[in-house]
């Protein structure tokens, strides 16, 4: 059954996939609707996790929105291409951050220069999995302080506001967390 468009009230409209978004908000909604699934799939192929890919896609969307608010909504010709580029850069940042954490904890014997071999990649992934298991063994207060300072990259002062404790307490918990992680990862007993 077809709808007769003459009988629709003047305030209603029939949206069509061929209609072009007119406002900045419409453009963002169309960008998310039309490209989100493909972007998450592409990022997931790079990072290997659907949850991380979803997080990166959301962060890319937020960053793109902030950037366009700063420079104007008509300054980027290829909005989907820019959206993908921002997301891929965030995926690279994700791997760099993970590598720094693994290296700081001394889980890797070597720093890899240039393109790592498949064996080096496997060793890095195994070390990271080992680190993630060790973090889960930390006491909850130490784990939460470590999450705020290292993963969320907050200062002790910022983390202290979030956690409701003094900055010195946050620093102490992070220090204990690192000591306990090293003990767990080297096989020493936690004290």
C-alpha cells in the first residue's frame, strides 16, 4: 500500500535515504548512522576487540565533533574519511599506550625498532595478557588508583578528586600497585 503524500500535514515530512542532511546535527547523525558499523569493523580488525573498537569509534566521533565546533562545519570536505582517519589514529595511540605500560613494567626483554616480527608481536600480546591477569589480582583500591593514573592518564590530583582521597594516598596506592604487579609477574610472593 502506498502513502499519498498530499494527505500528510505540512509539518510532517517523509525522510528518504536520498535526502541530504541540512544541519550540522543532521550531518553528525547521518555520519554515525551510515558509517559507524563499517568503522567499528575496520578498527576491530586492527585492535582485535569489539569493545575497544566501539570505544575508539565513540572517541573519534567526539573528537570530530569538537574539532568541527572549533573550525566550522563546512571546513572538511570528506567527513567520513576524516572520521576513519581519526579512529585509526586513536587505534595507533591505543597500541602505543599499551606498549609503554608493558615496557615500563619490564615485561619485554627487548624494545623493537622498525616493524616487529610475528614472533615479537606474539610475545608482546602474551606479555600484555599476562599483565591484564596480574592487574586483576591487585587489591581493588590499588587497581582503581592505577586505572585512573595509568590508563586514564590522570594526575594524582585529578584521580584524588575522582576517588575521594588525598593525592598522597593515590600516589601510594599506585606505587603499591606497581610493586605488587612486579612481584606477581616475577613470581615473588606479594607482601
